[in-house]
């Protein structure tokens, strides 16, 4: 998925870097953030300089690195002005030593001074040997930070620098990037709202090696779910195909055929529309908000119109089938028609190739399918599927709004803007 160069335009991020081999991922994180339009400044601990020089970060960020020896009070290159400048403070990697200092309010270097001075939510990406991470003191420190305005980004289990395999590797830079975007782009309308997105072309089994499907790539659904993730939604992506670089901690369900999609979709709708709380006092504000906000469904999947009447086990042999093979098909269930859409705002998707009748056909869906809006995509030919860009007409019962040709993530963000006004 193409990440727009203006996704984080105007956002200011302070990146804290401590002494861990995982610092090489921080260099990649700076690239992701700056390529998305953010301005990034870096504060380094002295031990971090043993792994990467400040010059490397300065080259990538185009900003002077702040450290223990270059703080200035004649300009804004100090821990007070720099933290006032930032919209978000990210510490990646965070060593066990730095975690201990942060949890106890110790500010004996420039990075920990910045952390103490920054009043807003902070992201923390730990990096440590498994035993150090699992040490009861480190675990207690992380719990303290989690209730002190720090969001902890989970570590990974893999081969560590010490050549052992275990938990403690810092999250991948792309995952940290998406979590930064989720904090910076949070939208009160979408935040903590349950949203379901379906995507990809369904795969209908003929036998164990053959199937019926279509050209749908699932890219628009992945972009839409990623946009919702950035806006703070509790999103569930049910799809047959996924983009490689979607947010790692976004909830996804991998399905194949239309029956499986319908089954998981019905389950997800029931959860999204779950009833009143018996003991609301036992839930936190975000959980209560999930119940109070009306859920959304974006039905972007390309569901097969027809399916094989009888799917076969094993592989059908051509010498048994003969020179001609008539594959018997039956009309498939219409998922959008069959689901219970009461209490959920539903947006359908329609692909058309005849531009003359496209808007008329798409508009009819609002009444025939009993939905709230339709996203129309007029295709040139089969090569339009899988493109990194898209153009959509957002159609409501009383209005048609054009979303211009742009990256699919840009288009997805525009769809969310229009969907808020349904």
C-alpha cells in the first residue's frame, strides 16, 4: 500500500533513542515518518551514540540532534522548548535501564529530561534481552509507565543480538510508524467506534486445486481499514487478500469463500452491535464509548455472483472430464442483502465498467440493498484492479460527491470524511 507523502503533514515528532542494537530500526522509522510528511527531531542518550552517530540522524531528519553536550538556552535547542514543539514523543528503542529511569522519574540525561518535560501521551518501544525484559522489576516498571501516559508497543519474539531466541526484540519500524499515525490522526468521531471492513474477491472452490474468483486485489479494503486504524477506530478487516504493510496490531480475519465471509461477518456484526451494559461502572471510558457509538460496515469485498453447484474433493482429472467440461454453477447468496443492517451504518461498494449507467446502477443499491451510501468505482478494464490509486464517487440518497484520483489510502481518508456526514 502506498503511504501518502502528506499523511503526517504538519505533525511534529520527537524521537528518543537509547543504547540498543535495535537503533538501526530507528533510522528506518525516521525515513517512514519524514516520507509521510512529518518533521522529526531526535534526542539521543550517550550510549545510543555507540551504535549510531548523531550525524546519521541529522542527515535523515534535517534537524540537529539534541544530546547531553549541546543543549542551548540562547535558542530553542533545549529539553523544554523541544518538548513544547513536539506533538508526539516516541522512545524507540527504550532499554531496560531507560525504562527504569522513566518509571521512577529520574532525569539524569537529556532524553529522560525530555520525557519528564513532555506532558502528553508518549509511545515507548522496549528493546532488551528476554531475561532483562521478563525481570519482575522491568515488568513492574512497564506497568507503572502504562498508567503514567505511556503507550507500550509490544516487543517481538525472534533471534536477539545475543544469539538467543526469545521475546525482547523491538517492534518493526513500520509497526511503530502506524502507531504514531494512530496517535497523531485520532478523530473523535471514529475513535473507539466499532467498524467492520470486508475486502478481496471471494475464492469459490471447484476442487482442491481449482477455484472461481475475480480480479479484486483487496487493496482498497486494506487502505480503508488502515485509514480507520489511524483515526482510532476499533476496526475488523475480513478479507481474502491483504496488503503486506497494513498495521500489525489491527484485527484481521482471513477468509476464502463467500460462506466463510458471511459467517465471520455475521459474528462481527453481532459483536459490534452488542447490547446495553449490565454493569457499566466496571468498564473504562473507551469500552463504554464502543457501546455508545453506532457501528459502521464498509462492504468492499467482491463477492462471487455464482458458485460451483458441487465442489469436488481431490483433483478432477482431465482424462475423466473429456474434451469438453460443463461446470454447473448456481446463484450465490447476496451477502449485503442477507445480513442484518439494523443499528449499523452500511456503505456498499460497486465496480462498474459502463460509465454511462454506472451512477444509476450504483444509486439503485441504496434502496434495493437498504444501505446508507455507495462508493462507486468506474473501471477501465481488468488492469484497473490492483492499481495503487483510485477514484471514487461517494453516493448518498440525496447527494453525489466526487473523490479525486489519488493513492488508495488518500481516497480511503476522503471516504471516511464523507461517511461521517451520513
